[in-house]
């Protein structure tokens, strides 16, 4: 029955045109199934061209791309990496892989992303121990990159942008992921476009991207026999998966348009309810609206909304739990106030699946509004 139809938070959405299958079929017809091949090479070129970067390396995950970006930045044992606390653990885990130390930075209400003032305070505290800064563009909202880059330039550190959630988003007319030395995208199943699983590292530094490709294919030296002079990783994307990515890239603009439509639908229907505020859309920020997120500061709490939607077979989620509140990361330093904690406490991610119909959206909004009656 219609009322019990499952509505996902965000799920894979293949193109109606079947672009993905064309590239997958080419891979099968040519027997380019194993890692590497024409789809991988072209996906790298096409994505780099799309976002305005010079070079790209296709990886098995966004996490792997962050890991090798840190490696390329020279992050090592004892180094400090500054990163936002309000993010998914995939941002932070690779810092630990490198035996480095994360220091968590609070968010600001203007962007929901890294607070440039808290970032400056972290530099004042740790100085030249800081080797890199990992910036996240949360939920497809860009961080305030001018202010962040100004602080990072002053201290001469490498900037890595975790744009896993923000492919197709812009900051002042420029794609997120292209401000720092490295940018990272994710094609996990819930992202705005997907390859089922996969990621991409972009950079204008050709030599560093070549090095990342080398490391990600087990650091095989150019020798007839198997020879390894450096530690390697098994992080390269397969030719079949890259074919899915090439097809998905063709519909990225359509997906962004639908995500925006969903957000504006919710805002129109729900913003007048007592205590609701939606994620900030700044004049310099052109989001991809990956997830529509709101905060609830009145009598109705996020858990009540999640539970009533869950009873109707509709998926919603809390905002990310800050890293400094996570058991594994509790020992690491945190710079800031309580903005990220408040966003977690009051935040709710609404269903943002691009396959939803107006009927689905009306159903969701009707269920939510019933809590205010």
C-alpha cells in the first residue's frame, strides 16, 4: 500500500537514460573488468574537468583518498591535523592511520562548518606542530573558504578539502574541493552520485597525483619482477565501477536540481512551524543540497520526528555526532564552544532521496506537521 512505501534518506539513483550500463557494457565487451582501464582514465579526466581541477586519481573510497592526501602532504607520526568535529568518522580515521594527532575544531552557525576563529585559536595553541588542515563541506554546504584559506596561508600548511558530501556545490562560483592543495569526493551509495562505492582525489599538482596513483596500486616499481621500494595500498578503482561513475556524472546537474527542489519543498511547508530552522544558505554558497537538514528548538524534539517517520517506513537521521564526543576520539583536544554539540542535539536530516515524488514529500510533511497539532 502507498502509505507503507519505503522512503529512504538517500539511495542510489541510476540515470533514466541508462548511461551507466553503456559504460559497464563496454567494460564487459572489452574484458576490462579488473582494476584500471579506459573507464578509470576517462572518469578521472571527466570529473577533473567538471570541477575545474587539473588532475584526479580514482580510488576505492573517499576515505582512501583522504588517507593518501595526508600521505602526499607528508603527515606523519607526531604531526597535528586540524579538522572539524562535526563530520563523519571517515574524515578523521585516516589521520590515525598516519599515526598523527587530530585536533577537533568547532563549527559556526553561519555555515555549520569549520569556524575560522576556532581554527585561528588552534594555530595559536599548536603553531608549527600543525602539518595539515582538513576542511569538510557538510551536507553539501560550503565552508567559508576565504577566511579558512587566509588563516592556513598565514601558517603555511597544506589544506585538504573533504568534499565527499558536496560534489556539485560552489563557493563564490568555484567548485568545493578546488581551494586546497587536495580535494576529495565520495561516490558511496548515499551520495549525490554513486559508483556503489568509490572516491576521487583531485589536485592541480600533477606529480602528487601520479604519486598517489603509484601508492594506490601497491607501490609497484617499474621492474619486470614485483619490486616494492615504498609502502603500498590497494586503493585503485575498478574499470566497472568507474563506468558507473561516468554515467552518473552525466546526471549530476539533474541530481543537484532535484535536491534543491526537495529542500525548497520542505522549507516552504515546514519553516513556519514553531522552533524549526533550516540549514544556512548564504549568498556566497551554492549548495548541492545533498541532505535537507533542519534544527528543532521548540517543544517537538528530533527524536519524536524520527520515530513518527520510522513508524511510517520513512528513514531520517540525526545530524552527525561530533568527533570529540565519540568514545574513540574523546582523548583528543577540541577547540571551540558548543555550536557543534547544539547542532547534533537539535538537528535532523530529512529524507532527501532524488527518486521521491511530490506525493512522497507531501506525505512526509503531513506526518511531521501532525506533531504540531
